[in-house]
């Protein structure tokens, strides 16, 4: 996979009259080099491919990044000094860098060590990452399946008295036991009135009869993430909970039916929001209703009224409308979907009907 990516980056350098690109975002380093660990940087020039890291990672890099020249920067002084050495050898003049990632101190150290022009850019590798290869789709599919299978396990543990934190820990355990990497990102698992907090953190609160339990979670499989949300009820749902849940189901179904190549991100948002237009709940919806996902949980493209992305085939993204009523609670249901030739395939098959756990 990374061979094709590097070819496309070489073409991008040519087209933009650049001598090299410096990549510092770890996800982008992984995508371009197949390296799976930490603290590493890439410098791709027209002549060479350089992998820059410290002594902790040189052995791993030499095994994973076969087409790269591995440079150990500590013995040279700084990462900037390593870049300076290559720039001198190859006569580099214009080097692009990721403007939305490099700190000022890092930028200054490169500037200090090299006599080059540093050109800010953003989104070049991210744009490539938004279209998934068959292998990436396989990994994402597995990641989503593990999370969906874990749902059937965790709902058996949901009962009055158990705390949000305890359930969140068990959910992580189930996913690792089912085959995910050991680095799941933080699960949101909240209950009762706390479910109106869009990104609430699991607390020591114990579940009470009649609580909504909102679980927004996912796992990582071979570096690829899943993201899904399900909201269930402990005990019996009341009339208002049923009404909000039904509207939420309709919003998600309306959005998913419209997801296909050529559809705009704002249109997908709108068909969901239209379901509750004119109801008392419209004021409680949130407009960020989906995002691309891959090695990072929130990637381009994003779904919302002010985004002008057009959906494209082989993009994997979420749909996650929600109704959040402060002091009362909220409902979110979220799927991860693969945009196909003429529609979208749901990769998170976990049940979406209202589940009352008695
Ligand atoms: Mn999400």
C-alpha cells in the first residue's frame, strides 16, 4: 500500500515544485512507511526516502520500513540537524511541512539547522487517507465487527448498581479479548441525565432504574479504528424516552439512506435534521453528525450543514445524529459505514432497536 502512496507524494512534489516533504504526524508516518510505533518522522525527497527516529526505534524501523534509509537523530544533535544533513547532501531548497502539526519550537530548530525554504501545507496525506484500500477496508470491517460483538457482551452486564467506570473497563476488556489491539481509545459510557453530555467521561455514578445508558466506543484493529454508539435503557423506558429514541432512529435511517457517492455532506445532515424540524427536540440536536475514520478517529470528510464535502466511493465514515436535552438526557445512535458504488454498507451491525434491560 505505502508504495503507491509514496509514488503519489513524489508526483505531488513535482507538481508543486517542491524538493521534499517532511512528515511529522504519526498517523501519516505510519500510512506512508508502514511503521507501527512511536516518535518518528519522514523526509521524502526526489531522490531518497528517509526515516528519522531515535535509538529506541531503529531496530523496529529497519524491519518495517524496508525501502527507507533509517537515520538516528540523537547522534546528529536534533531532528533538524538530520534534515540539515540530507538537505546539504541533496541540495534541497524547498521543503514542505505539516503546518497544522509542527510546533513553533520544532519549526525553529529545522530553520536553524537548514538553509532551506520551509513551505507550509496541510491535508495532502490526509486526503489520500480518506480513500481506503481493500486491505484498509478489511481492517476497518474487522474493527467494527469486534466492537459490535462486544455490544452483545456488555449489555449482559448492564444492571442497576453497576458504575459507568466499571462498565467502560469491561467493554475495553471484551474488545481486546475479541481480538482488538490493546490500545482502544477512551470509551464514552454514561448514564441517566449525564447522557446529554456529548462527550461525557465515564464516572463513578451507579446505574439507576430507568436510566438511558449511552455507549460511544470503538476499538483498534491493526491500527484501524471503529466508532459506534448505542443507547439502551436500564429497566423500562418512559413515554418521552420512547419518543426521543424513535425520532433518533428515524434520523439515522434517513441519513444512511442518502449516503452514496455524489451526495453532499450538508444534504446528509439536512435529511436527518428535517425529521425533527418543527418538534420541541429540534433545538437539542447537534450539527456535527459524522466523520471519516481510519487510523484516526476523526478524519475528513465531516458531515454537517457547513461542510462542502461530496461523498466518494471507498470512504469509511460515521453517521451519528443525536438529541441531547440538558438535565434530562440524550440519545445517540452511530454507525460506521463504507461508501460503496451506489450506497453505503453498515459495518457496525449491532442492534439498533430500543433495548430495555430488565
Ligand atoms: Mn463518532
